[in-house]
C-alpha cells in the first residue's frame, strides 16, 4: 500500500507543525519538499489552492490544512496525548491576529505596513503566552501538546525577525518554552534539509 504523500516546505511554520504531529504520531509518509516558486503539478492537482502543507492520502482523499493534518494524524495515534492539550481559542488567536501581525512585521514592503506597530501588537500576544506559561512548562500542562506544536513555529519566526530586539524583551517563560522546543529531538528531526522533489 502506498504511503501518504506530504508536500511540504521546510521553513513554512504551517508545514512544520504538520510534520511534528505526523512524527510524534509515528505516521509514515513520503516527504516531497517543494520550491514555492515552482510548485509541482502533482501538488496543484491534489490541492489547487497551492499552499503547503498538503497531505495526499490517495484515492482522491486530500488534507490541505495544517491543523486538520495534525488532528488526523493524532486521531490515528497519539502516544503523548497531544489532543488532551488542544486549546482551539489560543490557536485561533495565533493563526488569526498574531499571524497577521507577523506577516506585516516581517514583510512591511509587501504589505505596505508599519512594522513597529505590528511588532507591538505581536508582542502583546507573546505576553499572553508568557503569562499562560506561569507555573507550567508547556501550554496546557506539564508536557508538550498540540497547542505547543501549533503555535511554536510562528513564535520562532517572530523572534527571528529582529533577534536582538526579541532577546531583551522580558518574556522569561516564553523564551524558555521556545528554546526548549527548538532544541528538542522532535523539532530537529522534522527540520532536516531535504532535496526539492521532482517527478
């Protein structure tokens, strides 16, 4: 039986979180790293919207939203009980307002935006996470879960825009949380560089 095919882009935070859930669930799949400037026809045929990640299960079954991929994989196997630590409201705040601020902070020329204003707005979300981590190592409990994996790649990207500025922000719990996830065996395993796929 053919393995599911995951079309992915290493540095995309949506694809990162999908790969982490697939990895922690033990799901075997064929990774197809894509160039966003030259998206393969097979990926576009599976999902015409043209964004990663796309998980092609075969037989016309396709999952092309990262959270749906995460929940599909964990619905089959969830050895660390990630689904028990799923905070849909916090994930929605990350995927909505925070992602909007992140894009306009990181790419002001593309969006015609004031990066300082969006940095301030994004920082407010980071402060919420810092507060949420009071007395705990992870979002929702003492061990990592779906919420951590869903949000961490975006926080990592925000922190990297101006690392010198981020480093002096008083966010001790968030910084410890982020550093722990970035240094984890799980994250490093899904961030291995892959040669772009071609048919």
